């Protein structure tokens, strides 16, 4: 097996202290292209395999949302490969949620009124292009598009691919196989066959379907610096701004509700009842076209453990921890995988096997935690955001955060605007809930005691 020559510190890569590996990355999406770039910067020979065509030549990314919410964890990962500012230059800041009630009234709930941090809407295709283009600068990245993984022997690092255009079968070998091939990962399918590998998946009863609010006269039809939400108890609709002044709209609801909409009359009646203010923005003709051109898509949450096999294989991103999209952390968690993995690879005293083992132990609890939080946030977005109790807690969290910024960090802030481990974010929230409950109970008891004392003439 051949290797690239170790790269010297004077060649611009900046890392030269670990013997180079031949690394095969399966999946050329966002996490895969970031992982390829990160490994290449450390002098490893990287072969990036993707079963689709080069996204830079594609007009549409089939089956995937066209925009994403980039937050602190993703920004940190991009900063480490010197791409954060390039991406943010075209990203659209979203400073909070704009809630649309059933009467068309709008209410703004800022994400971070204290320090004014925000999410950024970025185009999936654009971000993937930026990462792939950055990789072009490295001669040790070899890209293989339209190569579908047929088989992998993890013990030997032997892989078999089918070239999609010619149907030719080709083989390759690698020291390390990294699966970045999504929720239905072929690499993970091989890991599942190994003794001691735990795996679970859960489909939720809700599906999603994408619509579009187009630009009008070259401008946005709604305020662009917000994530728009139409919460409707059992279902909801959200909209994120795009660089072309349109909004990508995602309608999420139970499949049984989708099943009740069979005709254009059913669709228009449903939208005029629940989303009347959105109808003129989308346009009835476009609404009908977009709604019926595809079927609602399923959503799955996947957890597994461990994430590696000896020194030979590893899964990252959705291949390791697919989650429902309602916390906007799928992209960010996958990119944070790369950040944490590279921090371990930088420790040259660790063998590859030790790096992968420590990565699993460092990551799995947090990955499971964000999968659970994503499930919770769907309930919050479609239902709880309308409740006075939610807004009261949001107000209280903001007030305490303003007074005690280092001691009281609200859950959403810790998840989206910090690199606090996800599991610690949850533990922090539980501590806050316990404290507030104790204060509430103590306050109620004190009031009761005062009322009793007044009644019996003590005061």
C-alpha cells in the first residue's frame, strides 16, 4: 500500500507530526468534504468517494433541504479550516423566531436579546461547493464522483465501488475508512454486523414536504432576518430565507393529516384554514404544483455505539447520529464531529486506534443528547411557542442570562451559541428547572404562610 510523502511544516499544511495514512472517506456531502479537507491539511492521503455527480455541476440537490441553519459549532469547524468568513459573507442572519398565529398576527421571539447572537441561513449547495473548492488546493485529496460503495471489508480496509456511468467495478484499499454517507450509511451497515455494536432507529409519525415563497419584484416577501414559524399544535410550517430572496418552506405534520389532502380543493381548504396568511405569499398555483409534485418525506432518528472499529473504520455526521431537523443541529453536530476528531489526531502520542476509541467515548453521549433535544424541539416549535408559559420562561431565562451571563445560560443559547457539550446543556437545563421549581414552591409556601398569619391575626 502506497502512502503520500509526509508533508513538511514549510509547505503550508501546518501539520507534519503524525505518519500519514491513506484515508477513504465515503460520502462527499458537507461532513465528508469537511473531513477530507481536515485530514488533507494534516498531510494524509485522502480519497473522497461520492455516489452522486459533483455537486458543483448539479442544478439541484435531490431529496435534501436547500438551506441550513449554521450556528456556533459549525462556525467553529469552518474557522478551523479558514472558511468561516467566506461562508458568512453570503449567509443571512436570523436573529430570532417570527411566529405567525392562525389570524396572521406576527410575534418576534429573539434568540439572544442579551448578546445578539444569531443563526445563519446558508445554502447547502453553496456550502458544499466552498468545501470542495477549498480541497482543490490540496494535491493529496483525490475525488471520485459517481462511485457507489458496493462492499467494504473493514478488517482489511478493502472497498469495492461501482462507477455509476460505466457500471465498472473497481477496488481500493485504505488504512482508515470514514463513513460520512448519511443516515442510511453503507459503512455503518457493516459496523452493525460486528459484535458489540449497538444501533437503534426511530421514525416519527410526522413527515415533511417542501414548498417555496418566491421573491416578489426581486425582494423578500417577509422580513428576512428571522426563522418564520407557523405553530399549529399537532403540526407546523417553517420558512428560512434564501440568497435569491425566496424562502424555503417546510410543512411538517403527521402522515395521517397529509393523507386527508387528496385534491386541490382539499389543499386550498386546509391552507386557507391554517395558513391563510401564507397563501398569497406562496401563490395558489405554485402551492398546488409544489405540494403534489412529491410525497411527504419520512424523518428518522438514529443512535449507535461505538462509532469506530479498531483502527480501521469510523462513522461521522448522520451516519453516526441522524436526527430530526428541528433543532437545526444536524449540520452543526456533524461538523463538530470533525472538530473533535481532529483535536484527537493532533495528539501525536495517540495511535490511530486510540484516537478512534477516545472519539467514541468523547462523542456518543453528546450525540445521543442532541438527538433527544431535536425530538423535544419539534414539540416546542409546533406547540409550546404559542403558550404563555413558554414566553414567560423565555423572558425569565433572558432576564437571568442578562444578570448572570456566566452562571445562567438558557438551553437554546448553550446549544446554538456555544460549544458546551450537548449532554452538559441538558444537565444545565435540569439544574435550572430544579432551582426555579424550588424557588416557586418556596414562594408559594411563603405566601400561604403570610395569608394564614394574617387570617389568625399574627400581623
